[in-house]
């Protein structure tokens, strides 16, 4: 990939310099009229043979490079981590796969990636077309219902990045984003191990009891509890995420309460019902419990 | 071969671009079908590649033949363009020259279309 860039920049620079050089030469000198033979020869060599050969070489080079640049060719991406991301109105379902390509664990709205390692994304859509884009890390790729698109990225610097949905997908399209936490390899492996191990049941509080009593578990899953709903985002360790509601709110107890009380006032068209009818105390208890999941 | 020179048709003009189009279709359709039905066909990737290499050689051959006929129709370059006089001879030469140029274009295009045959060694997984 890196080489493609260098070769194209240098090749383009040479062609640009040649063209500008010829232009300058033509503008400065007062050329003698050419013979018909000479002019034809110039056209055949300079206007036909030269571009045909240069284009042939560039095309061959680009096609030759393709297996390395295109992650879906077999062998190109062996040994890289794979993550399946599904765009849903208006959030991101994230499924980490293990070495054998089998599901390892699920999360939502926040990616954790190791620095200096290439990760392959398998991109899907559940309802309409979305587009997966982490501007700081690379180009975007559409997520199309019924299709698997593939993209591979290699973060080179640890940090937290943001990825917006880049294809209009409904009323809350502009409120559909995710965070990308790029970590040192060791931290990443520790984070992954914590997720893959048999989940520890979170501390039982009245918040947990209310979460089940009010039916949140019908749509949300939380590892280590009986909650296995799949309509909404997985809430395992939701307290550790940078943001809430797919990059829309900062992850504070206040925003959690606001969101649970009336999600549609924050994200129009959202697929989560309002829980404003619950007593304030219940919502606060649920939020406190969810915020403590790390 | 006198009859050849007497037939008045535009088809000689289109021969080379038609070969180019057919070659393009055959290459792309062959690999689309092969990759979609990998298990069902008892062929290896390289067999299909070689077969398409053969198709490419045949296509280039037909284009060269068409170019030679055009060159002859043009009078082997004895006369320079633009051949725009309202005479039978100029019409014939004009068509010959145009055919020759199209044959050149088609030759290069067929070569370009064949580049992936050299470098791509597997179906998308
Ligand atoms: Cu979207």
C-alpha cells in the first residue's frame, strides 16, 4: 500500500515535470516548422507509443499489487484479527471473531484495536445502507444489506478516534457514530482476554433487578447475567465506553438517565421505547448499575 | 479474393472492436461463472487462465488479420489522409485507414484486458 503511494507520487511527478517542461520549452522557443515526416513520428512515438507503454506498466504494477491491497483475496490477510461490524439504525453491532473465524464476543458502538497490527473488518447492514468510516485510519466502505464488504485497517498510533456513519440512513443518521480506542498490543490483549474469559456476574443491586423487571433484557444482552436480548446494543461493560447512544452523548450518569427516560428526544426515530413512565428512582438505580459495568 | 474487395459493407470497420468486446465478455463471464461455481466445475483456476490466454492469442490474431486487410484496403499507405474527395477510391481508403486505427486501438485494449490473467491467481474468497 505504502509502495503504491510512493510509486504513484514519483511517477506522477515525473510525468508532470515532463509535461510542464515541454510546455515551457514550446512557449519560449520559436520553433522552426517541422517536416511532415518528423511531425508524424513525434505524434506516433510521443502521443501513442509512450502513453500506451506507460499506461501498460502502471496498470500491470497496480494489478500485480492487488493481492496485497485487496484483503479479500485468499492469503492476503492470514493471521490478522477479524471483526464483524453491522450497521443498524442508528448504532453499530460489533462482533469480535477468534482465530478460527468463530464469534468470540459481542459489543457495540466502540472498537478496541491494537496499534501496529492490521485488522480486517467484515461489514454488514441490518436494515438500510450505512457506511463505515474512521477518517483518521483510512477510507470508508459502505455497509449494504445482504452483502459482506471487507475493509482492512492498520492503526499506527495509539489514541481515541471517532468514526461517523457516512451514508444517510434515516432521521438519526447524523447521530450514528462510534469510538475507536487504539491500544498498545499488551493492553489490547488484556482487554480481549477479559472479554473472552467466562464472564463474571456483575454485582447484584436493585439496579440489576429493575433492569430485568422493566424488560430491558428483552432487547439488551449483558454477559454474566441472563440478559440475552439482541434487538439493541450489547451493554456488557457499557460503563467503560467513551460515549453513549452511538457517539451521541458523553458517558455520564446524567446522560444515561436522560437517554433511558426519552431516547427519541435525543435521537429521533430511535428503536428504543421511552421509559419516562418509570419512577425517577428506578431509572437512577438502573443507570447507576449500568454505569458501574466495566 | 476479388469478391472481397467488391463487397460494400461497414463490417470490416467494426471487426476489431467487436473482437475486443467479445474477448472482454468471454474473459469476465468465464471467471464470474468459474468463481461462483468453484465446486461444481472440474476445472482448476490455471486451466481457465490458460484457456483465456488462448482466447487472447486468437483475438490478437484476428485483430492483426483485420489490420492487415485494412492496410491493404488503404493501399499500404501509398496515399496520405484525409481521403475526403467524393470518389470511390477515397471512400475505400478512408475506410481502410479508419479500420487500421481501430485495429490498433483494439489490439492495445485486448492486451490491457488480459493483464489480470497474468497477475491474479485466485478467486475472491
Ligand atoms: Cu447509518
